[in-house]
């Protein structure tokens, strides 16, 4: 699942799906209440597809999250991409802007019951559900310092696991460990990786030199290994590579060059990634594109699924795996893309063929 919101030249903005066989399907564009293209596709735990639409209110950074099955609004005034669905039920963990407050609040939204529970009144941008779906991990500020917290989804039993300055948390697949970063220098360009046990609060620093500032998330491969993104010295490129990081030894090994790993498939067998390319170099049709691909967890078996134009920016909302097998239904009155679905599919397929030729050659 991915969005093409920057490809305004050919009128293909909207949400597209791609099957494991590479078949592209256009799903949704603007709806009546919102004139902007949809972005930030996400799935409820039962497989329902949702999209974010900019509201135009206040600072312009808020989106409303809409179910594409019935065009029902599930949440409003959520900050950009800052939301995550519970792995077990229709609950949304999200950052929202409160009137008159400069900071963002972390809340749990239950759309069906129309209930909103505030977990932290001043929260950072990093948060996650724990594996059980009943608890959450998040970064919140106390005395202007960001600290790592865990709590029940209703905001009770909140406790600090690590005091600041901390950033960029990631929860292990079994929910027992949380990896997070601490700034290693005053300029904030390098970080140390730390791990904390959720139950006991036991802290330990991952051995090895500091990590460089990264352009991708930290992702757990398994309960002992993280994927981090950093520039490798001596490679002659400014691109970040995906690196395995053993949390016990601190040993780093290359997983995938010039790739950003976004997450694991629901069964844990494959990774979802993106990679930037330039096609048509030295011609009038030169484009910067973003390739959407999967690979095995050992970095082999790359499969190119889709390519989208990035000339005007980036994919607004990273690609996501569908959590359960479910037919993707959308409201019947949603119009096709302005640029004609068949032509748009052909254009996106052409981008994909160009990238295939580059990588194979």
C-alpha cells in the first residue's frame, strides 16, 4: 500500500495498492468533504483501510483519519503521520494539537465509542503499542527533558523507564524490550543505542561506537537484532545503508545498500523498504523516483513492487503491509484518479520497468 501525492504532473495522486505479484490497483482519491489527496494509508487491526486528509485548520499540519470503506471519520486533528493503530483492536494512539497549547498531546482514540483518553499532555513524536495491545511506550517531556515511559492504554500505571534525553524508541517483537537512542554529543548528530527491559526497567547500552543521525526508523529484525540506518565511511556515497545491529555485542553488518527498512510483514518473513533512484539521467525525462520493495529478513530476495514519482517531494505516508488477508473495499462513489486509472497505471509501471533495468544492469 502506498500513496502517490506528489505526482501532480500526470494527475495520479491518491492511494494505490500493489499485490505480491506487482499488480497495481488505484484505491482512493479526494472525497467530498476533503479536496486534498489522501495520504498516510493505514490499517485497523481488522484490515479496514484508512487514509489521512489535510483539514486546512489551524497550522495546516492536522489530518482527519477516514475509513475508506464507508467514508466515516474515525479521528480528527491528528498531527501529520503521528498515529498508530493497536495490533489487537480498533484503538488509535496519536499525537493531537490542543487549542492554545504549543505542545502536542498523546491520546488514545476509540472511534466506535467516540472516546479520547489523554496519556501525556506534552509528548514527543516517538511512541508505540506493546505486543499485547493493552500497553503503550512513549516519549514525554518532564522539566523540558524527554523521558521514556510505559503505561496502560487508558493512561494508568504510567512509569518512567529511562530519563532523558532520549529519542526514537522501538519495541521488540515479543514486547519485552524497548530500544531507544540517547544523544552522544552536544550537537545531537550522533546517538548511543540503549535497550531497557519493560518488566524490570533494567537498562543497558548497546556496545560500539555512536550511530550517525539516520533518515530511517530503527526496526527490530528479531528479539536480538535491530536494523539501523547510517552512512558507511569509505563507500563514496551520501546515502544511508540498512545495517544489522546485534544488541548484545554491538556488531554491525550490512543488510541492504541505499535502502530504508520500514518494517516487517505480519508473519515476520519479509521486510518492507524504499530506495531512491534517478531514472532517465542526462535526458529530458530525468526523474527522481522512490522504489517500494520487499526482501527477506537476511537482505536477499529483493522484489520490486512499485515505483512512484518523487519530483515534488516524497511519498506522503510510507508504504505499509496489510495486516490480515481482507478484500480492500472502498466507497462506491469514490471517483477514479483525475489522470485516468489505466494511464496512471501505465505510467507507474513504466517507472518500475526503468528502475528494473537500472538495477539489473
